[in-house]
């Protein structure tokens, strides 16, 4: 906040204190004017309103300059003008000063309401421009900036013309009556301009900017309500001869309207969003309708009370208020959608419990905007976002952002549907669950792709390296067996050649991303027996790998994953952990799961984060929606070793 803003922030409370003291001294003087009498209650209400408006102008949460500073300063000038009015009225009413001073005081007293009323009209227009034409708050638009400036100039021009014509009418002369009527019409017309300008500025806005623009537009209705109340109460007072009461009510309404307009205008541009929540905005509109209803009720009840009993007058006034309020109840939902177009989307998403967030969002958006062919894209998860996807340059509308980039883009070929989508504004908070779901799905797809690429790399390595070595070794043993005379030795060599050929077939299957034929035809148990059954310990000539595999066939995906888990874990144990014995256990399927455990007596200390084999194994298990756990062995009978445990889904 700049020094100028800080100075004004402290300056307005000082003005409020000095002005309130001066007004108090002036109001303590006796009222001596017979031409007009303004009661103490009415003058005190204006003083309180002026002080409150000055304090609103000094409110700390105002945004930084430049535009909101204008709003704050205009609010302060309005408060000072309102505070000056009852002071000048009190001094004039007390008959102070000589002939010259008395004339000045009379001008201030009789015309002192003009300046506050003009500022009263201009403040919502300036606030609306700050909301809809500031990059930090809304979207800078030359057309909106021109509209705001035109509204301000038009109000000033109407006020000047009105006062000129009214002054000519008061002086008399040719056409004085017509000039007076024209001046009054122009004066009343000036009150309609801010409402037209501010409500027109609401069009084309969305989200928080729209709610702020609506608050400014509601503030512009306060002058209209005040001038209408003046006319109604003036007519009723003249008919009933209750001038003093009418004047008091007029000034009370003026004081309350000025304060309400200042609070709403400043609330529209302030940093906090207490006044721009949908419920608050709709509540303010409800309150405004209630005030209109009260004015209508009072006018009709007083108007007919001369010809009807009091009870019937109240009934007539109540009927008029009911006629005004019942359509409002019918249109209340529509009003909420105008204030916050995303309200319907929020409600429909909360009511839709149809599963995935992204599918739910697409269904709801199709209903809300009326386009059954609408599609939703998630650029951060699906594909990069391009300018052709967005708004007028293409068929897409951005509804949410993540880390500054478009996160939800809705594609529609219907111009009407795109217009409704743009009115929803930025729905990042509302659509965050769908965005997170898309990002998680993207992360899962990337993990699967990485696992697939790693398997392809390993397959190529097996095809190019290990397969050739095994074939060379098998051929070498086969040729060597011809020179061996001992039948037992020749038989062992032939068996070794047979095992190597089966190993070559397995390597080819893995390299081509195929499963071993024995696994496909007979299942996990026979495939593991063929793979490890002939491995023996060097000392005791006992099986190096002990298999505990049920005869029950598992689902094909579970069998394939279990086979690779056991193969990799056993190979790691024998090659890296110096294990002499490995126990493989595969549980019976239970609860849609099967548990595969590989337990060795090696050195232990295996870590999936450091070894490419276990890391690739973990990715394979995760891609199968399973869980891999690697831990050191423990228990009273052992102090070392590694346990690899995989929990795999096993559908029937």
C-alpha cells in the first residue's frame, strides 16, 4: 500500500472526528427557521451515516492502487459531503451569520443534498469499473472502461442540466414551468443511469468477478430506492399533512441508503470476499426486495387509509407486498444462477454419485449447458494445451487451472453451450477432484509405460546377449559329448544340453514378451519345477530351491506375475545374496488375492531402491495392481536372509 493510500486511510478518521464534533456543536443550537424543520433525529442519523462512510473509506482491506484507491477516495469525499450537510442545515436553522453568511448557509442547506446524491450515484459506477476493468480483479476491456467513463459523464451532464433547468424554472420567465418539469425529469433520470451501467457491466463476467460486479450493481440500486422513497413519502406526507414525519423518514432513508451503497461499493473491490459470496449477494437482493416491499406497503397503506378503515388499508398494503414477493420466490433460483452461474454445476456435481469424478463432470456439464456431445479434456494429463482449444479461437473453454496452466478444457461445437460455459468462470476449486483423478491416472499410465519400456530393454538384452551365450554353451556341450566315452558322463552332458535348450526357449519367450509354454499349458507349479527342480546345493546335494506351490491354477495374469516374481527373486538370492537355500511358497487364493513368498538364507540387506532387478520387479507388480514388500529375514531360528513377498489380485 502506497504512502498516499496510507495517508488517506488515517486522514478519513480525522475528518470523521472533526466533522462529527462540528456537527454536534451545530446541532446543539436551537432551531429557529419556520420555513423548514429538520428534526434532531434526522440530522443525527446523517451525521452517523457520514462518520460510518468515512470509516469505510479508511478500511484496511482495500486493495492496492490505482483503481481501488479512486473508489476509497470517492467514498471518503461522499462521507465528508454527507457529514457537511446536517452541519450546514443546523447552522442555517439556527439563523447564524449576517445577511451574506446567511445566504451562503441557505444555499448549503437547501442544495447541500445535491453533492452527496451525485457522489451517491457515481460511487457504484466507479466500483463496477474497478471490478470489471482491472487486471488484478477482472478482465481489462476497453469497452467496459468506456462504458464506465460514459456513465460518470452522463450522470454529471444530467445533474448539471437538471439544476440549470430547475434554477431557470424557479426564477420564472417564459417556459419556466416546462423547464422545471424537464429539470425534475432529468434529475430522476440521472438516478437510473448508474443502475443501467453497472448491470450492463455484469454481462460477460464470470465467477468471483461476476459476484463482485453484481454487488456493485446492487449498490447502484440504493439511489433509485432512495429517490423513489422520496417521491412516495413526499406524496403521502402532502396528502396526510404529516410533513415533519415525512421529512424525518426521508432523511433516515437517505442516511441508510448512502451507508449501504458505500459498504457494498467498497465491499465489491476489497481484497476479502465476505460480501461476494453467493449466499450473501442473494441475501442482499432479498433485503433490497424487502425494503421495496416496505416502501410499497407504507405508500399504499397510507394512501388508502383516508378512504378505508385501518385494517383494510393494512390488507391492501400486504396484498401489494405479496404480489411483489411471490414472483421473487419463484425466480429465486434463477437469481442465484445469475449471481453465480456455477451454483447449478456445484449442486449437480454434489447430487451425481455415478462413480469416477471425470465421467460425473462430463455428464453434469452436458446437462447444465445442454450439449450432449460435449467433451472434457485435461491438458495437464492428456495432452498439451494449445490456443486453438480455448474460447473464440476454437471450440474449447478453460474451466480450471492447475499451477497456472489450463487443467480442464471443455470442448463443444455449440456457440450457445460455449457461452454458458464461459459464464461459469474459473471453477478450479470445484473441479479439483476431477483434475486430481486425471493427474493420478496420468501418473499410473506413465508408470506402466516406464515398466513396459524397461521390459522391452531387458528383453532386447536377453535376445542379443544371454540367448546367444546359452546356445553357444549348448552347442559346445553337445559337441564335447561325442568325445566322452563314459556313458554316465555322456548322459549328464546330454541332460545339460536339454536343460540349456529349454532355457533358451524361456529366454526367447521372455524376449518376445511371451510366457513360457509350460507355464501357459500346465500352470505355475510345473513351470517353476522345470525352472529350478534340478538345482542342488554343492555340499549336501539337496534341492537349492524348495517349492511349495498349490496345484490349483491361478488366473493367467496372476500366474504370469508370480512366475516372474519367483524367477527374479530366486536369481537375486542365488547370484547376489550367496544363498544356499531358497523357499518359495504360493498361498491358496483367498479373498481374491494370492500371496507369493520367496525366503532365502543369504546375506540379506536387499533394497528395491538400489537394484534395477527388484525395482523393475516392483514396477511389474504395481502394474498388475499388486503390492511388493522386501524385508530382511527375522526370527529365533535365523539372523539373516531376505524375504520377498508379493500380494497379487487373483480373480476367478
